[in-house]
C-alpha cells in the first residue's frame, strides 16, 4: 500500500494515542500494542510534550522506538504504520 493510500485511510481515523508532558517514552508500549492490533494509528502530541521540539522530530523518534513508519504529520498529529 502506498503512503498516499495510507494517508487516505488515516483521514477518518480517530486519535488513539496522546503524548503529553511525560513524553514519547510514556506511550511506547501502548502504541506498540495498538500497532499490533491495527496497521495504522493516529498520535496527537500535546504542546507540553513538544518542549521546543517539532512534531515531525518527535513522531520520527516515536516511530523508531516501535519499529513503525511515519506516514505523515499534520499540525500536532502524526500517523504511524506497521
């Protein structure tokens, strides 16, 4: 499936993982579980999680930690695929 097809599928997904002030490390296990159950997961980064870092960088780091692909970031939201 192409990135474009995955982005289209992700459009109607609800956010199921929220990254807050505890950072990326706090959601790794939950995200890993969700990616095992479904192939696309939408992640929302609250401002408190960013601490001067942009969403693209945080999402990339999170994707690496769960061995997933970062499909897109838009605003404070990222879509990951495995």
